[in-house]
């Protein structure tokens, strides 16, 4: 890409209170030029053909939301059976032996392979 594709110029956030852990769908529709996301995921979530400088619609982004809980951290990776129909491979971002953020309540961001959909979420609960 060109220099503009490789840099984050602005960062917008939204605070969400009282959220339950899980996977949430995020999308933008008909944003003005200043709020237009980029060309590549996860910054391409403008789902209309109104994307500034683009000819195609983007796609929604699915994001895991974790809510810390009282309990022990997870200290291992997810079971291999959990990755049978996933794009995510070992070691995953959920490997507690490698990462310190896998506290109780952490939701593991596993991405499904094409043709498969998540039926729930993998969550660290008290180790």
C-alpha cells in the first residue's frame, strides 16, 4: 500500500458499560469523510458503498469483549479440539504460558474457517 494505508491517522473509541463477555459485531454505515475507516480489516467496517475513496462496501468486524472476573488466570493454551474448524492456529493469543493478559474472564479471539460459524465463545473462567 501507499504511505496513507500504513498509518493510523485518527483513533476513535466508544465506551461500553455493563457488557457481557462474548463476541460483538461492529459496523459503520454512511459515515462522513472524517469517520471513514481504512481499506483493510479491521479498519474497513463501513458496510455501505459510501466508503470514501473506495468502490466497494466493507464488511463488519467481529470483536471479542472480555470482562475481568475474580479467579485464577489461565496458564495454558486452548484445547486442540477447539481449533478443528478455525483459522487460528497454535500458539493462540490465548496461551496463558506466553501472555499475561489471560486473566479470568478473558475471551479468546478464535476465528472460524470459511463456511463455519461460532456457536459460543472460549472464555477463561478461574484458570
